[in-house]
């Protein structure tokens, strides 16, 4: 059986390498590497948006929440679904702006300080997201080859492969690899979910095996805890640099808008199927080894609850999704360092060859930093919420204000980014929460950090001069 799993993984690895090597031959300029030459059609955008969004956060953190709370785990992806409805209207505006990174946007609308602070926040958040992709991929390899690959060794192997894959061709490699991955994963989940439901004895069997709370809207969650799941996902979705870079890479504004429709449909279907597979798996395996590591429920169910071929395909699909999301969130901050630091401040006259070399070097350096975080992270779910919160609080409010507010000022944006980042990073530091009332100190960082950022943005903007017409020109017709 292990040989079957190894064969499926080998096919995935070779296919991804083939795509990356071929697309690497097309990369000649900075625009080719960072935004795929602004040539991506709608169908490619749909799959790369879908693959970059759904990774270890859904397959491991979301699955862990489903194992513990049942269908109430849908509060996590629901934030993304709400965000997607709003993004339908943002996508054409983002393509019209057509730069390279979110800090490009921040400087054009605000100032250089906003650009610098935005870059710092993105590097913290996105390397955190990439780190738990490495961790999740290591868990998959350990489950497939338990006598050969430890979780830590698996994490190192995944990190090495992702770094190589991402460094080869940048956005072009990531986007076209995602077409292969997204289509395979969707088909496998559509087949696996009803099979597992049948294995668990249908709905009656699942209900009999699990607590009644697993089928309630809130499950074991309090209303505020449910919102603490929903809001980080919602706010990350609305401000997600990886998403905006895909829109910057679109062939046209029309392609950007069409891609969001496909993304909405695909995300609702696939994330619902992932939660369902985790719930059905928890009904089949309520005790034993997986109960000690509930984040592994989907991979464990693929190995022990499905026929060999279907299980091998589902595990390969999980592996591929982790690779895809890790590549996206590793590539994105690398573009920040090359475009927003190296080209902007250190070597503004650098040619394409030098920029490409530095881009690949930054991918390697950030990959090593993400690997360090992966090895020492305790909980994928907690790491996911921490990374989402940094981005959600520090950047999403000022990104949305860039497109929809004429009054938010550069000083207001800088104050928002700084306060959101500081509150999130300091929230779990010893003694920091004692500065707040108990009812606030007991909560996760998302609401205190988001409140601080929005309050700073509004108050400082009220007491500073309004933006100039030049600052507003690219964002408001």
C-alpha cells in the first residue's frame, strides 16, 4: 500500500516540477516573475485563487476545529465567503491599479512609511502562514511513511521542495501549478465525501456517533468565539496581498471580475466538503491515535477510511494543496522584499537579471525563516489565527480605505498599521494583557488589534490634512 501512496506523491511532485521548469523558461523580466507578465486568463486565476486560499489552514486547522466542534467549524471559512462577495466589486479596481505589491498601493495612496510598515506586517504574517503549510505537509509525509519519515523530517522535505518550486518561475510557476492542483483536489473531495458518509452509516450513523452540538450552528463555541474564527478569515480575505497580486496579474479587468465568481463557487463547495470529510472522519475514528492529533483527521481518514486508490489520491491532493498554498505565501513576501525594499531603496536601477537573482534569493531566505517557525510552532490552528490577525488588523482596514475612502490620510494609515501590528505581536507577551480589563484580556487578539487599528486610522485622519488629488487619482474615478 505504501508503494501506491509513494507513486501518487511522485506523480504530483514530477508534475509540479515539470510545470515550474517549463514556466521558468518564460521568465525574462521583473514583471514576468512578480505578476506573470500580467497575462493570466480568468480560468487560470480561478484555480490559482482557489489553491492559494485553501491549504493547511483549511485541511489541518479547519479540520481540527471540525473534529472538536463539528459543522460549527464552518465559521472559519464563512468569513472568507463573506469577503468574497465584497471582493467581486474590488477586483476590477485592483486590476486597474496594476502595480506589483500591496506596499506599492500603500505608498501610492499614503506615503513611504506606510509602505515600510506594510512590508514588515506582510513578512510577519505570510511567513507564519507558509510555516504551518510546511508543518502540515510534514504530517502528511509522516502518515504515509511512518517508519521512515518523522514529522520534523517531513517538514524539512516539504520546505525544501516548496522553496525550489517557488524560486524557479515565481508567479507564473505558482499560477499554472495551481491549475493542476485545484482541479485534482476538487474532483477527489467530491468523490471522497459521499463515500465516507456512506461508510459512517449515513446521516443517522454520523448523528449517532457524534455529540448533538456537532450539528448545531455554534456547536461548542460561544458567539464571541465563533466571531473570533470568522473575523480573521474575513479580514485576511479582504486585504490578502496574494489575492491582489493575482488581480494585478490578470489579463484584463474583466478577467479579474469573472475569476471572483468562479472563486466564490469553488471555495464554498470545496471548504464545505473539507469540513464534511473531517466530521465524517471523526464519526469513523472518534478515539485512538488521531484523537491526540485531531489536525490530522483528513489525512488519517484518507489512509484508514477509504479504499487504497481513493485514499492515496486524497492524501496526494492534501499534499498538493499544502505545496500550492506554501508556494503562494512564500512567494508573496519575497516580492515585497525585492520590490519594496531592494528595488525601491537599495538598487532602483537594477536590471531584470539582477532583480530575478535577488527575487530567488529572497524566496530561499524567507523559506528558511518559515521553516524555523514551522519546527517550533505548537499548534497549526493557533499559528493560523495569529498570522491572520496580524494581517487583518494591520493592513486590511487601510487597504479598503485606499479604494473606498477619500478622507483617510497617510498619518492615519501609518497609525493603523503600527497599532494593529504592535497589539497583535504583544498580545501574548507576559503581562501585556493585564493592561486591559479582564473581559478584553480573555479574548484572542483579533478584536483588540482591529479596534485599535481602526480607531487610530479614524482619529488621526480627522486631525490631519486630507489627501491630495494626486494621491486619490489612481483609486477614485
